[in-house]
C-alpha cells in the first residue's frame, strides 16, 4: 500500500489526466507568493446574519429528507402520519 501511494504521489502528469499530478501541483503551488498569515479568530457563526434561522432551515431539510427516505424504504410509513413531499 505504501508503495502504491508513493507511486501515485510522485507520478508525472500524462496527456490523459484532466488535472495536474500531485508532483506538478506541488511544484506549481510553490511558485505562488504568500505572506505568513495568522489563523482567523472568532466564531464561524458570526459569518451568518441569522444563525438560528439557518440551523432551523437545515434541520427542517434533514428531517424532510429522512422522512422521505424512510417512506421509500417502508411505504407503510407514508400512511402513518409521515408525508412524503417532493
């Protein structure tokens, strides 16, 4: 396994590749100038104007999707107060 990973990471880009090989990616990105940056501080929730609304929306979406999946696996659930909406 270690040999396979080493071969994959160190191979050259071929004409059949849709993206540069890891070797070429590392070589190309090493040319990108950058400055030492400090990690961002703060809470990621501060990036959203209404984190509570986002949480409610995502929870609702997950609940909707999981009910639909459960009804697909067990059609009896669709008639037992669990609606399948699409």
